[in-house]
């Protein structure tokens, strides 16, 4: 019994190893390689997801090529069976070939789906980059506007600039005016009267000067004022006045 159990156990182990080896061969043939091939890699960025999709497309292409080689081998095998007259074996080979052909069509559909996803994701990533750039530009413009204080503050500054320019013009006009220190302190009518009086005085002086000149030419002498009844001081003052008048 023990010998039979050991033989049976050895057969089971051998069969398990044989089946496992065949499974590995099939996985490798379909581009899977190991169980890790079924694990979806962690995607962090759109670029990594696109790269992962491209890897899957490449893997499907390998599967497609592997099936094509198998289909060619089965077609050759069917011809050989048919040449030998074994139609049943030839038909079995063709059935297997049809199964691979159907699988190949499925792979083509999967490839198209993956390609569509990759193209869509690339377009979405491009749109996301454009949106990010536009968002950054909008934020920058908003920051600049906030730093400026908004439209109201700009309007206030422009109004302030206009007011300062108006005030500067008024200052320039005030500086350019003539300055009269006596303005408002004297009446022009009084000044005209004083000026007329000065003109009359000038005419009187000219007339007196003309008379004195005429008297000298005619050797006219002033009449002597009688000195009787005057003191010596008065007589001396009178003579001095006369001499001044005759000069």
C-alpha cells in the first residue's frame, strides 16, 4: 500500500508540474509571463496611465502575433493530415485554427479599445494642461488686479491725478500773474488828483522860472521894502529873503 501511495503521489506531483509548465508556456505565449501581468500598475499621473495603456497594446500585439504563428502551424498540420487521408484530424486542426482566429478578432477589438482610451486620455491630458495654464494666467491677472485695488481704486487714482493736474495749472497761472504791492491799498481817483496837482505845480514852477529869467534880462530889481520900524534881526532876515528871491 505504501508503495502504491508513493507512486500515486509522484504521479500527482508530476502532473501538477506538467500542467503548471504548460500554463506558464501559454501565459508567455499570450504575453502575460506571470500572474503579475494581471495586476494593474498604480497610476499617479496621466502620463503613467498612457504609458500603461501603450504597454497593454504592445502586449496584445504580441498575443496577436503568437496566435498568428499558431494558426499557420495548424493550417500546415491540417494539410498534412489531409495529405495522409486523415480527414478527422484535419478537421480538428481547422477547428482549433478557427478558435484562434476568433481570439485574434477579440484581440483586435481590445487593441482598438485601448488605442481609443490612450488617444482620449492624451487629448484629456492636453486639455488639462491647457486648462491649468489658463487657470494660472487667470490667477495671475486676478492677483495683479487685487494688488492694484480693483477698478474703484484705479478710478480714484485717475481722479486724483486729474485733480492734481488742475491744481498745478492753477498754481502756474497764479505764479504767472503780475504782482502789485499797492493794489487795494490806494484809490486810483486819489492818485489821479495827486498827479494833476503835481502837473499844476510843474507848470507853476516853469512860469516862475520864466518870469525870473525875464526880470534878469531887463535888469529889474525888486522894490526895497522899507526898513523903518524893523529890528536889526528882522532887517537881516528880510535882506536874506530878498537875496534868495533875486537869485
